[in-house]
């Protein structure tokens, strides 16, 4: 009977130590997985930031196109093209909306 009790105690201790060792190996796997996930997210962020910086390089050209469109419209309707160029450059979308609203009015007046 005593030998059975000793065997049961040995099995219980071995299970406790095995579960602790197993838990530690699971934690190290979790840490490795988290590290790889963080590295992946960093690479994705770098990719997005590089695309965003390339897009920002085109903003001055787009503003110049808005300004040129505004100046061309002003020149065709007898207004000051330089004023409308700078308005189009600085207030790009707002200026184009104003032009789209003013254009039908000026056409109706000229008819």
C-alpha cells in the first residue's frame, strides 16, 4: 500500500512539474508569435507610409492644375487670370465649385 501511495505522489509531482514546463514553453511560443506579428505590422506600416509620402509629392502639381484651370476659365470669360490662378492654387476645390456655379450665370448673361 505504501508503494502505491509513493507512486501516486511521484505521478502527481511529475504532472505538476510537466504542466509548469509545458506552460513555459507555450509562453515562449506566444512571445515568438507576438514578436513576428509586431514585425509584420511594422513592415506593413512602413509600406503604407512610403505610399503616402509618394502621394504627397503630387499635391503641388495638382494645385497648379487647379490654378491653371481657374486661370483659363478667367481668361475665357474676361476676368483677371492671375487672380483666378492664385485663387485656384490656394483654394483649389472651393474655387472650382465657384467657377462651376458662375459659369452658367455668365453664359446666360452673354446670350
